[in-house]
């Protein structure tokens, strides 16, 4: 099984974004907490995309 290592980097980046953004969304003041919450949301999307492409590499190619 050939696992793309760039997809594992997506998983790591998504986890890092969620790990930073979740506490920061509660710690930062009013206009900045929204940005941190958006970082968490982007982290969830990147993490899910990394998991999907790691286990189903040709998902978006249609094969």
C-alpha cells in the first residue's frame, strides 16, 4: 500500500491548527477569537481531507 506522505502532512497540519485554535478561541479578545475559531474550522477540514486522501488516494480522480 503506497501512502502519500503529503497527505500525512495534511493530517498533522490539521491537528496542529485544531490544537492551537481551540484554546485560543477562548483565550483571545473579541475580534481575534473569531479568527481562532476559523482556524479550528479550517483545521477540521484539512484533517478530514488528509484522512480521506490517505485511505482513499484516488478519491477525487474518479477512478
